[in-house]
C-alpha cells in the first residue's frame, strides 16, 4: 500500500455489511461523485448515499444513523473510518503538478481505492477510474508520442487498471486515431437528429422516449419543428463540412414511412451530403421495422442502421417490456439485408434481470448466426430512480438467486468478446456509465471499414456536434479544447411550443 497508514483501535464501527443502505459521511463537497462511484463499484448489491455538510437536513439527515463509512478530508491528507478501523493518507505535495486541486483529488482516489481493496478483499477491472471515457487518456498519450508500454504502465500504476483493460484502451485508441485522422475537427461538424418516440418504453431505458400511441397526433407537428431547427443549423454551418449524421431516439422507425420520407427529404435538401462519411439511422426496435420503411432509408442513402435485440432470450424480453419477439428481430435483420444494407449493427445488454452466463451464450450464438457487421455490447447501468430499479426491489424475493446475479461477470464479458472475434469484429470504441453492472464497460465491435464514426466522435469530444430535437444536447468544441453545451427541452409538447427558444439557444452557442 502506497498511502495507507492503519490506526489501530479506532473505536467506531460504521454499520454492518448487510445494511440495505451504505451511507458515507464526507466533510467536503465536490468529491461526492468520485466517492459514490468507487464505493458503489465495490458494493454492487447496495444503494450508496454520500452525505456532505450541504445534506444535513430533512431525509438526508435521517440517514446519518446508518453511516457505515466516514471520510475526513484535510489539507495534508485524509482519514477514512470503516469497519472499526481508521486509515490515514498523507498527501506529499512535493510531487504535485501545477494543478494542486486535481493532484489532490487523484491521490485521494488512489487512497480510497486502496482502502476499499483491502476492506473488501477484491479489486476492480478499471481500478479507480470513475469517468466515462477511459480511452481518452490513451488517445491523448498517443498524440503526445508516448510508447505502448509507457501508456499501459500509466493505466496500471496510476489508476490500478488491469492489464487486460489497459491493453484494450490502447488498442481502441489506436483505431480511433486512424479513423479520426480523416476528419477535419474544426472545419467540419456532425449532426444528430432526435426522434423521441418508441413503440413502448423498455424497463431499463433512461433516454428521452415517449410511447408513440399517445403522441401520434403530435408527430407531424414535431417533424415540422425539427425541420425548422435543421434549417437554422444548415444555414449557420453552410461553410463547414458535414462529416457524419446520426438519427437516434427513441426509435426513429416508429415514424410512418411517409413521415420518414418527409424528414429525410428535408434533411438532404437542407444539408450538403457530398462529403458525409457516415449516415446512421437507429431502426432499433424490430416491431417498428417494415420493408417500406427500410426502402425509404435505403433510397435516401442511409449507410448504417441498427437492429437492436438487447437479448435473444424471450423471457427476458418479456420482463423488460421489449415487445419485439426474437423471431421478429431475426426477420427484421434479414429484411434489412434483402433491401441492401451492408452495415448493420446490433445492440446487446449484459446483466439484464435473471440472465446468467448460459443466457448470454444463447444470445451470442443466435446473433453470431445472423453475422451483423458490428455489435455494441452494453453493461447494464441501473439508475436509482428508474423503473428497472423499482422492479428489482419488488421482485427480489420471487427471482431469488437469479436476481442476486443481476450484474456482469468476467465470464459474460468473455463470451461477448469471443463471439465478436468469431465474426471478425474488433473493438473500436468504448465508454462507461454511472452504476454500471460489474464495473465493466460498453464496447463497440465492428469489421474493418464498418466502424461507427459518430460513436467515436461523441465519445472523444473532438468535434462540434449539433443536435436537433427534443431532449438532444449540442456540444461546441473549441480549438483550445473547451466545450460548451446547450440542451433542448425533453417534453415533446414543450419542444413544439418553444421551438423559437430552442433555435435561439443554438444561436447563442454557435455564434462566433
């Protein structure tokens, strides 16, 4: 241990291991996210709450009786009390860089990680990394001319990342650099179009999505407003090169074929597609896909689509409220091939309710038989206020052992990786989320020449992405690395009523 000094007989035991809520008392703000993320990763079956001086009221105050960990941050280090023992960290400022605050936080996270490793007797595949873009460091170090071994050792020594994950980060960063070398970061831009409608809302979903049945009368008005927002964007960026276009949601193919045609016709009329490298539409739900809709997409030059099963186990699909059957997924996929699409992605989620290793293997076997051009393998991320989290609490007793295993394992990740390799797919982008199952990651696998450019751009944040539609977020990237954002309202009716305000927000973000 590099930083930990154990103070014997500290005296206070903060709770017991089987408490429903793990409460951490922290004496300073601005460290809550890192503390919460790391503690939650070590205690995946528990809800974690971090109390700070700003939380001392109401319901938060009532939680103080359940404190199981206390962290006292000091100018020259910290003391962490857990399980009746105090651990002390002394900060060696002499090793600090010019950014003292960042150095302090980095070293504190190393200290916290080491304590949690010792008290739980386990380690994490991504070490003490809590951000969502672990490949960003490897990408930056490659840009600086660093060698492979130096980069891998940085991950392992600085952040305790496993060798496997460090090598994965480096491998992906190399592919990203090669693809982005063809992109003009500041002379170009990418475009996102949001369609916030779905056939139904899946149990796990946290995206802006509304069941189409209740919004059919608003869809045409929504498209009208979307086209106005697109027109402003096209005019504002007429001197820039459009590199990639991504239509997501929701599920874009919940639109009728005629509505899709109207939207795509307007899109192609407003924007210069002569240098677009990738045009993606998420067909997504198989129960929204028809041959007529696929023909519309193909006729308008869409180069990449997603047909997303999430799992090929029908019982799980029923649980999560994804109404498309496994057979519908397979029919939709084959229909897309017959129409002419030669770049089809499939999204999968590992860690869904009740799924064990054999269930993941079954999914991968059926997907492998279809042979998609890319796979995006997600680790389930459970939001505390989500419908899925509530469902888990209500069904925990009924599902017994299978609910206890509601998280990824090394084995499920290995099954997905090996299945992708059988298809000739290699990892090309990676990101992580809060509350991610098993402390793993989301990985995109694809054949050479089929990598999703937009996916890399949205993760690496090296190019401006203008987003249109309800719930979308535009990001302007400046040459100095600074990033500014503006958001559209999520509610469909509010978006329609306030479209002039949404355009004005963009004008303020994008003006010179």
